[in-house]
């Protein structure tokens, strides 16, 4: 049977998925009644309440802000942005980026800029989308972290940069054969499963990325992991594991998976 699967098709409880994006709800036994912080959480007392404003903002001209090419902002859509505190006074932003244009986006860089009450940038952090290649109509999760939180910030801006048109080849022909969500301890979820290479070439460094949602569909976390086998030939399978440390944004109800690898040359 010829099995080629389109990328990023969301299915409920799809074990033999029609793509590399899967939404899997938790059973009632896997959900915990523990009280968790919701997405309306506030920053520490010394930090003014952030305001979630526009998510497609061209890069301002300022020495205090990151530099780069923000020319692809008009062909991207950023959705479901959330932020939360991390240990040792850090901060993390998670979200989804969709390619709404007609060409491939490659190595897309996401910048989060924190502003004070006067609109002046006080900090910026940079990172990449989980997927290195985002084709038209496809979506990739991202997670951007601040190691040190500035003393005061009022709101934030998301700036999309990069997306250069250099040659970039990726493996996309995978089937997620299984996925289970366990809770090893009170602070961690673990997704474990198996993927199959359904393509015609050997792939290496296979990344499995996950976005975690609450029952209302709000994004509460993003994480990723690699398959246990470095190289997977056509027709072969490999196990994978993703460890997600609870953000406090809400209880995990279901998750979505993406798979991307590099062709062996």
C-alpha cells in the first residue's frame, strides 16, 4: 500500500493518523483534579499586568530591540499566545505560527519584545519555530524563553523574522503509530509513542513536537523530543518521548503532534 500522509492533519484519537499532526484527548483517569493556575494568571507583584495585544508587529527601529528581517510578518498568523513564569525568575511565551502565504517559510525566527508603561522596550528574547520548514497552510508551535525577567514590563509584542528562501530539505513522510500521555510526577507529563518512516528515503534527527491544550482549546504548553533512533530507513519505526513540565496555565486535556526529520545524504 502506498502510504503518503499530508502534514499537520488534526484528528481526534488518531493512532494511524492521516498526517503528522494528531489531537489526543486524555481519558478521565489521566486527568488530575489538582488546582492549577489558569491562563488569567498575573505576573509577580512587582510586574504590571501584561496586555495581550497584536501579534503581527513589524520590527521597530530601536537599538534596544532585536535586529533582523521582519518582512514575512504579512504572510504569517500568530495564534493562541500564552505566557507563564518559570523557575528562577524566568518567563516563557508559547504560541502557534501559521504560514498564510504562498511560499515555503524556512528557519522562521520569533522575537518577543517586552515593553514598559511608556512603550519603551526593556527586554527581548529570540527563538525559532519548532519546525524548520513551514509550508503554505501549515502551522508550527514555538516556545520563547527569557532567562532573566526585567524588573517591570507592561505589555509585549511578537515579531516574526527570517524565513529566508535558502534551500532547505526536510523529511515529512511519517505516520504516528501510537501516542500515550502519562504523568510521571506532579510536575511532568510524558508523551511516548512510535513513528514510522513512510517515505522513500532514510531520515535522521527526527523531531517530534507537541502542543498541549486545555479542555477549552487554550494552548498551555509546547515541547519536543527526538526519536530514539538517529536514522530511520523507509518502512522502519522508532520510539520517541516528549517530557512536558507543567506551566501552570491550565490542566492538559489533549495534545497535537508534528514530525519532521532531515534526509540522509
